[in-house]
């Protein structure tokens, strides 16, 4: 399933973010959000960099368990008048995705019970490409100090493609523990992380 998310900035700038939701035979689903300008290569990299203009887009090769075969039985039940689209998919149609149109969000169910909610709190933020105007820091009203380079431990990390981070809330209703590999040394039982929406770039 494909669509376009529209990001509106504080200065009323609109950015098109193509969305693809893949429903897999295994019962897994993939939600892919990108930026149209980067996909088309319609951005200018700083200092004539030869870096690929696209975002990295091969994560499924490393993280999807159960194969990437698209569900042959997926059934779309579009309900645009209610602002939701439902899709049944996977083995015996036991899996359902309920896609909220505005604000965008996805609820994944198995056997009628919700297990994962994406963007339930509306914290999705895809940093869009902006050109850097040399010598004019901070004109956007945002802290631009780390958009094109970061310094830590005496080393400077250049970002020729500009800011590319993605923020997203994922909720696991009914689960008291979620296990994974934390970014820094910590328990494998991942802790909840929360940031105020105003703190997002």
C-alpha cells in the first residue's frame, strides 16, 4: 500500500514523504517512510560531496525475520469516510493493520488484539532536507548547530546530506517488558524513553 505523508513545518513549509506499507506472508509488516526530494536526488550536497543522496534503504535485508514474501491474501478495506484503512493479511488472515490517515498512525493486531501501535502519540518527525546558507545560522528559528556537523571527543563528524534523523513513538500495549539491544550499555529489558514534542528538531 502506498501513499504520501505531508510534513508541515513551523514556517508552513510542506515536505512530501512517500509511504509504503508492505504486508508479508509471515504476518510481519514493514512501514517505510522516505523523503521525495532525497529519493529523486533533488538535493545538493555540501562541498561537492559524492555521497549517495538517498537515505539508506536496505535495512530489511538485516532485520526482517521470516522472509520478505508479500502476502498474497492481503485484503484492503478502505474506509476513507472514517479516516481509517484496514488491511487483513498473513497466515489465515489472522493479522490486521488499522491505518489512521490524519494524523498518520498504524495499529497492528493479531487475532483481534492490538500488539503494536506506531505514531499513536503523534511524535513522528522525519528531518527533511534543507540547504545550508553559509554564514546565516539559526534563521529557521531552530537550533541548526548540529545539522551539518557534530563535534564529540575532539572529532568532527561531517554531514554532507544535512540532518537525516527520524523520531517515532512505538507503543506495545499490554506488554510490561520489551527486549532488544540498547544503544549504550544497559539492561536488555529496554526502558521507556520520552521526549517532549517541542524538543524534537
